[in-house]
């Protein structure tokens, strides 16, 4: 293949330097890799950027035996260009390297997959100063885009991992107002086009910001297929469930279990539990029912929810008791409001709540509100609890926390015990097994 003509301002030496610098991409993640390339494009003219792609095309990309770090870096660089650059450069890059064909790094398949989750307007002393949008890639990694506005024009653009702006925006004088994603892309795109492109943050982040705003302009109900994706209308409760047994989708359960195992590893297999502690908890639960003590009715209600008879092996009994509300078999012992609240919780909610709690470790205070926070901060799931729904979702976990207390997952102060840390992954794993 003939070497492409070199623009006067881009030498072969500079190309080699860019290719060498591109090795840094392997140490990043999809969002930061896209920002890295966006910054590179800010330093290149259109002619230089096209020459860069053509120069990589002239390399022996098709020869998979040539697996040098330099060539791999060149491939990855062009793959990122394919999802970040404006057309027609992006098309030219895709011809050279199709991002979907890359197997290294492990996050390559998530390039260009960022979709918006939610957004807030930042209001200080009654003035709308900026907009923060949360995005998620198809590998579950989330990040924030903060666009600062001045008189309706973009004055600054910043990106950060999810949660990084919390301290900055936590001042009592700062008000965060949820904003509808529909129409937001067009609004911010107009503000960006009027911006001063010489502003450093805008110059460096402008290209990737265009891609994010394009994602905002799409139908917000179209999501990447994801086993942890919750129905976008959380308030539409399922009301046709059988009082005897709730139908479950085996594929959904299998997908959720895959996420659970990926996040918590060997903990889900019960290897960290001892037979003696399981026997102790199981005996306490069985004795409570048989003796008719003050908690007997509460324990019996959880037994019924989980479909337990008391004759199950200790590990099965305890695990299903703890995970009863994650896969209820019957709820006729509860009020209509309680049933609706339990049915509201979806696999993504349980994954976020349990993964976050277990990672917090023994000694972590567990409250309904902390479970909502755990859901919103869990990197393995792509959905969050809108602020307007947070109080109701928290209330939906009340019965669960009571059951956890009955089984010794939480102590009298609502703090996660060592046993609780070990049994929670096993309980959710057991709840979603075929029965």
C-alpha cells in the first residue's frame, strides 16, 4: 500500500510520537479513552487527522502476527477515532479498524456505547449555572458530564467518574433539579455551538461532547440490552402476579446471576460460611415459629414468602429466608401496599443493594436509604433511582431489612454483621436459582 502524502505540519516523527503516546490508552477506560482522543483531535487539523488514519492503514494491520505494542496502540487509537470523530473521519477510521473486532483491552467493546441515564440542573441563588448528565457504557461503567453555562452559552465542559461532583455540589446554597432528558441534547448542542472554542476545556472535550449530546438527542427509552436494566417507568407496578407463585424469566435470572458472580466472585458459592453458624441461625428461625414467641408471626411471613417449610437443609433455609423478597413465591400475608412495594424492586435494585452492602463490609450501617445509595453507585448496573422515587424505593426495602435482622444479617443497631456479609451473596444467588 502506498504511503499517504504527509501534510507539511505533520512529520513522520510526530506520527511515531502519537503512536507511542497512544499506548496510554490501554491504561484507561472507554470514557477516558474517548476524551484522550478528543484532546488529540483538538491539536490536529482535519487534513492531519485524516493523514493519521491513512498512515495507520498503511501499517500491516492485517498481519495478526505483528502484535507489537506500537501496532496494537495504533489499532486502538483508530478504533477510538471511529467512535469519537466527526464524519467523514469516523467512517474512514471504521474502514481501517472496526472497534467491535478488538479483543484488547477488555473494555474495547464498550467504546462509543455511552447512553444518558439522568440529568440535573445546578441552580445557585436562583440562577441555572450548569447541567450535569450521567452516562453509562454497556460494560456498566458510569461517568458524569458537567456543562457550565453563562448566559445560555457553554463556558466550561468537564467529565468525571460518577459521584465525583457530589462534594462540590453538596453545598446548601446549591439546588439540584432533575431535568427531563428529552430535548436536553438539542438545548445543550445549541449552547455548545455558540461557545468559544479557544476555551481549553471546550477545545479538548468538544468532540466527545458532541457525541454525548447526540446520544441525548435519541429516544431515551431505547437502551442497550442489559440484564440489569429496569423498566424506565418504575411506578408501573406488576399487578397480575399469582398469589401462589410468581412467574420469573429464567434468562433474566441467569443474566442477573452472571452479574452477581462477576462482582462478588467466590462469595456467592457459600465457601466462606461455616456449617455451625448456618445451623445456629436455622435453629433460631425454626424455634421462633414452633415456640410462638413475639417474632413468630414475622418469621412465619418470611417463610411463606420464600416457600419454606422448615424442613430444608440449614444452608438452603437460611439463604432463602435472607433472600425471600428478591424472589417471592407468595405475598398474600401482606397488605396491598406492601405487596406493591415488594413487586417494585427489580433485579438491578437487588444487585446494587447487595453488591454495595457486601463491599461495604461488616460494620457498615444498613438503612433503606443506604440501599438506594448503593444502587445508584453500583458500577455493575446501568440504572439509577430517580430522586423523586428514592423515598418510595427505600420504603420498599423495609420488610427486607426486618427479615435480615431476624436472620442475624444485621445486629440490633442495624449494622451489617460478619455473618451478614458472608450470607448475602449466597442468599441472592439462591433466590434466583431455578426451582
